[in-house]
């Protein structure tokens, strides 16, 4: 069948009443919008549900099955050889008696019928064998050791989650546990109104916030003596008196005291992650057989299961592919319409609303569609409707179908569909897929599983014993093929089937066999003769990540890609990331191998999605703590280098920067000196002007004094003496001496200013030399600075299985050697 296509049957011509040759191939991805199977007893809805599950498992999709009545446990009954002895333990003894034949004869008839019907529908025994090998089938029996017991109370353990980041998620989980517990003791609890629910939730939150573990005995003790004295605005005794608390505690204690209660806390933990895939990487068909439980116990387990699935769902990333499928058979009573609100309803509605985004499909099956929640019903993208007789059931289905078909842009003839639904024969269904347009009628194919009716506890025990012995004898060599007439010593001719959530890629061979052999001959120093060769793909853990080092202050914005290819040994819980350095271009990773090869077994850790998620987180931590960008730094220049820049180039840039800063400092210093020199020169020019004036004044005074002396001499010759003349001559002499003093003073000042200019010139030359020496010293101050990435700047682009090729060569002496098929 086509990939991702589920073979459900063939189209049915309603007018002619005949099966056509047109196969009905349903796209598995459409189940992310969920589905419903509706039909009265005898319509064939159990067979259709099992067919759907068979096809999903063949596509590698894990399934989780809630089986309240034991019908879907028939999925365990697949017999590739279709021998009479395979059917003998499971046929209905009463059926043989009614037919008037022996049990052996009846088993032979059933085996022959299955053989003929499967052949009619084009299903071979090889396809049945593929189904058995494709998945690990387990029947779980909560509260019982009939099958595989389930540790339901494991879900009470405080999860390793941060309350600040996951408060809403944790409170939803607590609310689900409280509702399930109270339902088990017969208390219908409204999370907002029930004091029992509120008190239990408060106790769980108190204990979990303290990081402590909680079991039922501890919960009973805390109910009687809660670790707080107030609930909301009320005192504890007002809100929930001690006497009433004791009544609730006694009801819970009765659970512990009941015989067989220990079975609820033994076996496989109720952890959806571990229930999806086996240790060898195969998808699991986890069937939860609930027919042995009473109504309260069944509701308790289903609530806990749905809460566990809801908890798993919150941790998943988005996906458009079908990641897992939950099949809920006979959902009547667990998903009723308003106003009924059993504890199973809220988590189931949450899974339906939120599952699509994470690739979780939900399929609900019931013979009472009128008793299903209408909102949940209208959320289904696929409808498979068989024969319905009750008018209220037909009305509910027709209303839902009309709305769904209208949303798909189609129309429905209500009257003709209504008539058809009341007259459909067994195994004929109306199929409406919102992704495919108009609805069609089809006839289901024959189920590969033997449909013998609801299994009894005795039969379930027999299945569990058979499974244990069968698993012990199952040989891994079924996956291997012969090469050259020899077995492949643990190697497989095809890659093993792995969960779709396990990312896997193939590293293409880049070294030819001839080149690898030549390299080996050169290393060994002698020619060799190869008798046999084969390309062996070995599973490795490949992690590709990137770290961005961003420091805007220092001008650093660099991305470093980190690639590690490591082998994981059996039982190894950690990886030595330092030992696996490799150069891998993501563009060369291939989704399929090139050419033929054989494949080594995959370690369980590489086949489990939860382990790969843990390794991806570990790799992110490794990249965060071990990746950095080193840049050179000159603190004196406040200059940072570039990522990858060597010391020589950085020094050249430092010299340029130092020269620039030195010149800037010289310019500033020169400006200060020139300003001072300008001030002195200005004074010097002023003094020179004054000197010129003083000299002119001195010359004038000297002339006046000479004239005054001449006048005095003339008066002496003419014997003319006058006191005024003598007085004027003396005054002229004094003025001449003053003028001479002014000239001398100006000359002294000019000399002093000229000396100041010379001193300033000398100081400038000395200061310029000091500045040059200082910046020359700063060139040598080079340090290293590391820029680390932020957590948010570390990304893991791939963390999964990588098949690395190698040439396995058998030499002429029988010795085997492994030669590289690609350069790392």
C-alpha cells in the first residue's frame, strides 16, 4: 500500500448494492483532525476500528487503545500461517456446539474462512507477518496481573517541572488526579465548587511545590492534618471540618485496604512516552484491557490515562504528521453531553482540541452517538457511520454531518442519507473526510486479526504468557538477508523500522572503495587482495548546532556552527561530545542511502525519542558552555579585534588607531601651545609698538633738550638771564631721561617675551616627544577577550540518528578490516 495510506476497504455502490473495485485509501495524516466510528451493535464498527489500528501500525504509528469491553484485544490475534491450531484456542465453544461441530472442526472452518476472505481482499500471509513484526503488542490490565500491570499511582509523583514556568500545566495535572481519586470513592467533584476537590488539590500543590513525593498513605495523613490552616478566606475547620475530612480519608483508606490494591502501583509506569515505542524502536500497540474493572475503577484509570496523555501532549512540539493515535472504544458514558461532567470529559476534550497541533489523533467509537458531547463530535474531521436504528442517534449524526460537510464546501441530501443509515448492511459505512470533499459509502476489508469477540480474563492471561515466551524466542535475524550465501552477523539488509519521531539521515560515501583500499595498502606497506567487500552503515548520533556570539558594545556578531558525530555504546547514558568533532554540511545529509548497503543494529537510546530529546538538551548545554568567540583587545585604545583576526593584523589596526589618537592628542596639545604662544606674541607685538613710540618720544625729547640748551647759551652770550628759561631747560632734561627709561623698559620686556617664546617652543617639542612615546607603549597592551553566547542564542538544528558508511573488506587471508567510506 502507499505510504501514509490506510487500506480500509473498497467503495460500495449503494444503488446497485455491490462492492466496487475502487480501494478506499485513507490518508493517516487526516487523523490529526480526529475521527469517530458510529454504529449500532452488529454494524461492524469493532472490525473497522481494528482495521484502522492494523493499518496505522503498519505505517509505524504507535497506538494507545482504551478497551472497556475487551473487543479491541482481538488485535493480539494475528496468525501469519493461518493454521487451524492457531485459531483453536480462541474459537467460541458455544458457537461450535450451536453449529453441531467439534471445536477442532469449527477452528478449521474459521481458519479457512479467514484465509479465503483475506485473499479476496488482496491480503497475504506476508502482510500479516509484517504487521506482527512492525509493532510490539502488549495487553495492559490496570489493577490486575492478568496481563501486564500498570503503575497508575506513579503519576502521583511530583514532576520535575519548574512551578514558575509550568504552573498552569501542573495545576491541570493536579486537578485531573483529584477528580480521578474522588470519582474512585464515589464523590462527584466540581473543581470549583467541591470542597473535597479543592482540599485535595491544595495538598498536592503544597507537597509538589516543596519537591516532595506523595503516595496514598501520605495523602490520607495530610487529609486529616493538612499542612495549612486556611483555605481562601476561611479557616480550615470552617471550610472543611475535621470530622468530614476523616470521612473522606477513611474512604481513601478503604482503597488501600482492599485486596489487590498493590496491583495499581506495580508494573509499567503510566508514562505515555514509554508506552509509544519499545526499546528496539518499534511502535507499540498498547491495549488497556478494562473489562475486569468496575465502573468507578474504569473511570479512575481512564481519567488518569487521559491526564497522562495530556501531560505528554504539552511537552510535544508542533507536527503536521500523525505522531500517535489514541483509540477509545465504547466511549459512551465517558464523554457525555452537557450538563453531565464526569472526570474523564475535561481531559478528553482537551486532547481533542489540542492534539491536532502536536500530531496526536483521537478516534472515538460508540453505538450511542446521541450520548456524545456535541462539541467533541463536531471537532471530528473523519466520520465513519454504520447502520443506526434509533431516531435520536440518527438525528445527532445528521446534524453533525451536515455541519461538517457544509464546512468542507459540500452539500448533503439529508433525506437520502437518513434512509441509508437506517438500512445499511453490516460492514458498510458512510465515510466523510473533511479533507476529501463529498462523503462516500464503502465496505470494510477483512481484518487480519481474528475477531472472536470480547476476550475473557483467562484469555488475556493466556495472551500474556504467549507474548512472554514469543518475545524471548523472537530472533533479530528476521530482518537480515543473505549476502554471498552467508548471514550478515547481526547486520540487516534494510534499515530497521524506527519511530517517525526519530530523525535519521544518511551520510553519503565520499571515498570510493578503490581509493580506500589504496590508502590501506600505502599505510600497511604491502599490496592486499580483497575477496569480498560491502558498504556497512553504522548508526551514530549526529548533532548539529549553532551558537551566536553577540556583543554590540564590542562589535562582535559571529555564528559558530558545531557538528558532532558520536557512537553510542550499549547502556551508555551520556555522550563525549569532545570526541566527535566532524565537518558536516547540512546540505549533504540525505533522507535515503545511496546505493545498496547493510545496516548495523541501532542502540536503544538512538531509537527512543525521549532519549534523543534529552541528548539534544545535553548538546545544547555543551555548545553553550564550550563555545565562545575570542577577540583581541587593546584596553588603552579601547579597540576590539574581529573574530578570527590574528595578532599581526590586529596590531596593524592598533597602529592606525594609535596614530589617529596620537595625532588627535598632538593636535590638541599643539593648539594649547600655539594659543599660549599667540598670547605671548601678541604682548610682544604690543611691546614693540610701545618701544617704537618710546624711541620716537626719546628722539623728540632729545631735540627739545638740545634747543633748550642752545637757547640758554645764547642768553648767556647776550647776558640775558631769565629764571623761566632755566626752569624750562631743566624740565626738558627730565623728560628726556623719562623717555630713555621707557625705551629701556620696553626693550627689557621684549627680551623677556622672546625668551618665553623660546621656552614654549622647547616645551612643545618635549611634550610632542612624550605623547609619541606614550602611544607607542600603548600599542603593546594587547589582551584576549572571550564573548560567550546567550542561552537563547544557542540552537540545535539536528539531533538524531546518522548512518555513517564504511567499507567492510574481507582480505584473502580471511581477515576483515573496516576502511573509511567518507572523509570526516
